[in-house]
C-alpha cells in the first residue's frame, strides 16, 4: 500500500458556531464552504491547508438532538472527535485487514467494507467519496451484524470518487490563513497508559509504518496529500495521559485526538509561532 497520508481531523462544533464562527476560528483561519451531508444530519465547513490536509468543522443541523441518535458521532462531546487517513492510488482493503488481524494488539479492531458517502456543496455540486471505518471485530462464531463503531479511537480512511479538488479546494484564497498555517505538523492521540504499546502496534499496522521512539515519545511518520517544498512531513504521536486534564479527558471522552500542531514555516525550526488555541475540546498549537 502507498504511504498513509493524513487526510483531515474532525472538530465537532455547536451549530451556531459553525454558522457564525467565534474569534478563535475567524482570527486564525480562512473558512472554505462545505455543505450538508447526504444523511441530512450534519453540515460542515473546512479549514484547508497548502499541504492538502484540513480541519473539518462539523455540526449537527440546528443542534437537533434527534439527529445525533444512531449517528457514529452522536455521543461525542464538542471538540476533536475523529481523524481520517487517505493514500494515493487504489486502496488495499484486504491488505489493511490482513495487517491489523495479525497485529491488532488484542484491541479487537476490524474495518467495515468501504461505504459511499457524500455531500452537496453550496454551489450545488455533488461530492462523493468512500469511507472505511473502524469497528469491533466479530468472532467467527457470531452472526454478522452491524458492528459497533470505533470512530475517534481509531482512524478511518477516506477515498474520493469525484475529484479530490471538489472535496478539498486548495486554491490560494482558501489556503491563505491569518495565522500563516501551511499544514498539519503533528497531532497527538491519547490512549490508556496500560495499552500504549498495543495502540502503537495497531496504528503501525493500520498506517503500514514503523514507530520512531525518541526523547521519551513514540511517533509514527505520515505523509500529506500535497508536497510543499521545505514543509516537514506530519507525525502522529501516541501518548499516555500525564496531566490531570489529559487523564480526565481520556476518562470522559475515551482515546482519541487531544491536540493538533500546525506548521507556519518551511524551515523546520523548533518553537512556537503564535499563541495557541485552547477551547472546548480543542487544543491547537502553531509551530515555526
């Protein structure tokens, strides 16, 4: 399989904040119009970066509680709720399942068969894709049922049916941000302390890559959909919670993305470029 790329990270907002974005969004980012998904439950806008990755801002329409019922993200709290991968070329679904069935670290993960999804853009154009979502493994002795979702804990895959540019418009106007953000530099997934090694092994098999352990951290290399000269490729860090706020987060929200760092420079320097964003369930840092 071609190298895994980070496609996007999903942020759940209140509907009013999607329609009228608060200052932490408007003062840092340019928003790309999205649309309503085909299930009629959710609406989105995008924060698209030059490297082709993006942050998806999504909300249940009018914050109607009935729209949450039975939705994969229906039980999620506001903030970071999921992250998606992609890769160029043909998606090797059988290869993915083969790898994780051998190296799933007894976490009981499988992937459902790719399913079609889509949304209608504000300009009326239809956007279509296929998503391959993580689910619980079904014992061989069980009757095949719709397995429970593992969304947010384990990455899903997204592959375009229509042109990717319809879903992710990387025009100069869309990718020029007040914050200067150029792409996703890294993001951190918090997992229970007792299962860190299991999750590292599982993520490695999903992404078909090898972990790098340095300075007491464990990270996995990823790629981005677009190569930007000088821009460092992204990483995903897999960590146990150490701060009390992190421990509460894992207890209350389960394993998942806890923070995202965005790159604003192309020289690979280390350091903070501007004040971070710390909002409800959202921690975003800006790196030089």
